[in-house]
């Protein structure tokens, strides 16, 4: 028995931890970790991270601050799935 599947799945996290040492500052490392988390969520949900990020950056300036959670990948994916079914 081996654990190659597990090792391969956690490799990006291990590389990220090592890279955080060179982020320039604690705040920079936190921002990098946040982006890694967003992109991992997109991957898990089957969302194209480029489409998600482009849409969020286009909308965030006019989006109400008390509803920012709507822009998180899991909420964004559900909203776009509903929008796609309404168009058909």
C-alpha cells in the first residue's frame, strides 16, 4: 500500500507553506494563503478560478459590503448555476 494520492493532494499546501516564508511580510503571507484558499475552493467546486476572479473584481466595487459572502466561490457557483438554468 502507498499514500501517493494523499501526498499528491497535499503537495500544493506544503509548497505554499514553504513559500509563505518568502512572502515579504506576515500580511503578505496571509493574503497569499487567502488566495490559495479561494482557488482551492474553486477547484473543489469545479469553478474556473479565472472566471470567478474576473467576475468578482468587476462587481466588488458596487457590491454591498454587508453581502460580500455572496462573492465567495461556493455562493458564486450556486448563483451562476441558477442563472444558467434560468437562461435555458
